């Protein structure tokens, strides 16, 4: 539908697939987004806070998720890790745009708030093992967020690449490659389509029994 065709139209969107556990709804939406836009990265904006209350945000790739939470990997020397070690509370925001099989323009957003915890190496080593070559090299030659001389970095990169191709370097997982998991206490879902006013559902965790309560909220 063109913007001109929708000028005189209005209605309310409604999230129909309400389930007991918000991660199940996230899985449904995630799979739909991947089906209609398979080349888009599964990325989100991750917001953290420093010990002096300065907020930082950056886009990160979601590596995996389960009923308990959402996993990312990063450099332990990074600003985000310094933030998380001092203030473990964080938020993720996923935004998906796609056109569905009915040629409708769909917008979906998922906000997640909770506590980030560092994972044990055994639980994320498989994520490093399946990294493409350039990502493994990045982990070995880049000190995330630090000043760098481009020519020196290029030389270091080429040396590591050459030694890898010769079989002299198998690029083992470095100690600073770490995994963190966001354990959600709140998840909010937003859905809008074409000329429909958006609908939102808020899930809040009852920490006394680990159950989830949900209700609609205004867009």
C-alpha cells in the first residue's frame, strides 16, 4: 500500500500470538523476520551504563538465545564489558521491517531489560569455533576501542593471515573473547502494519516464582 492510498485509513493493530513465556513470542517473531528478510543480520542495539551513570549504546549480533536469555560475544577489554562489570543491568532492542506474504508492511520491535552475566568458557567456545576466518583474526589483532595505527594493524593482520594459511597458526580462542547473557526481567513487544496504529504487549517477570505476567499497553 502506498502512503497516498493509506491517507484516509486508520485502525488498530493487535498482537494475536500471545503466549505464556515472552521468549517463545520472541522466537516466533525472530523466525518470521528471518523468513521474510533472510539476509538481514540478527542484530540489536545493546545499551549499558557506566559506574558514573553515562549511557552507551551499540549494535551487536545476537549469537543464540533460549528460554533463559540472550547471548552475545565480545572483547573483555571493551567499554561495554567495563560497563557490565560495574553495572550489570542492560537493555536490548530489536527492530524488524519486512513485507509479508500479503504484501503488507510490517514493523516489529522487541525491547528487553535485565541483568547481563558473564558466561563460562565452555558455554560459548562453540560460538568462537564457528566464527569465519576474518572474525577470528579480528579477535587476535584488534584491541577493541583502543587507538590504532592503521598501517601497523594492516601489517599485523597480514602476518596472522599468512601464518594461518601456512598452517602455523590455528587461531585458538583468546582469553579476551568472552560471552555474556542477558537474563530478562522485562520484555516488551510492539507490532504495527500499514495504516494500523501499533499494539504493544508488556511482559514482566515475577521473580518470586519465575512466572511471567503480560498485558497490552498503548502504542
